[in-house]
C-alpha cells in the first residue's frame, strides 16, 4: 500500500511539472502592486526623481526620507537619484562625477533652482513640477491609493558580461480606450557606490550612494507606444566599465506626453 502511494504521488508530481504554462509576451503583465495586471487595475506606483549632488549639504536628508518611504510602501515606491546642477560638479575631494546627459536634460527641463529638489510622478505642484522632500510623505500617501491608468512590466533582463550589454523587454498596457498619447522610458540606476558626500557641516568619506542614474535605454524621453491596448518594446544599453552590474536596476515608466505625468512605473534588478 505504501509503494502504491509513492507511485501515484510520483505520477502526480511528474504531471504537474510538465503541465506548467509557458508565458508568452502578451501575458507577462501580472496583477501586482508594482506593475499592474491584464485583468484588474492595480494601484499607482510612485517615482520620485530626486535632483541631488555630492556637495549638497541637505541632500542626505532627502535620501533618508526616501529610505523611510521605501520601507513603508515597498514596491509602490521607487526613487531615482539624479546628480545634476552646481553641487554635482566634481571639486577637490569630490572626484566622482555622477552626472549624465539625460540627468542634465531633465534638470534643465524641470527648471531645478535649488537642492535637494524633486519631481513626484512628474505631477504639477502649483505652477511647477517641483516638490521639496518634506512634501513627499503627504503626496506619496495620496498617489498610492489611486487606480493606475496603465500597466507596465519588465521581462527578466538579459545581461551579457562579455560585452557588458543589458537587454530588456518592457511590456505595457493602457487601461482606457480614451488614453492620451504616451511614451515608455527606461533608465539604469546603480546602488552601493561608495564616495564622499557632504552631510550638513561634515563630509562623510565612505557615504553610500544609491539609485544613482547611470544611463538611459531609449534616451531621455523614451519612445512612443500604443495608446490603446498592449505594446512591447526591446531596448539595449552597454554598461560603462566602472559600473557594477550586480548593483544595477532598471526603472521603466509610461508617461503622458502632453502633461508629462507618469501613469505607471516599475523596476527590476539587472
């Protein structure tokens, strides 16, 4: 009797293993808080693009606020540190240069006058797009309760260590038949970078910089996608020799080209 039970259990396990579904490109979007779904609307995810610099005295305060919000909201909160502007320029002991062409373009487009500063899902804040980090808590709490207007998912990234090339596929789905003109954009960010940072009146020599913008898969403004239904785009990016691939993540989002507002965002480890 015991042998019969083992035999039938083995048959059941074999059947289960060989009856698994193969997920095609049309069905990679799954109903999760961080990326949306094909059959039900998920809640919005927040992307904070923080304009910062290694010589900025108050910027670590914003970084600590971001850490607290990440701990609170998990996958519904994503931050991208954009080193740009006066305090991002290398000077003296601050020899690292984290600036990028894309980051400089975003900095100038949003008219950043002081640091730290940020845009939150690129939503308007009065007459501008800019939010102080002290406003994040209230704004994020508001956004995460809203239903998403789009779904987005990143298929498992492919990284070729020989050529240092990262290839990603980003799947999108608009959830309304009356959708605006939209684009999809994907950035590469790196964490765990040890380099000096001014924190108040002191300089922390072994400060750890996280979520640092390194480059873009499709330029600063991305590419157009279907404004109704599903779409899928493939992108590639060659990593600089100094970037640590294991510490990199991809941040991808769908945004309204008329208002610039980000409709949904997701991230994935490289």
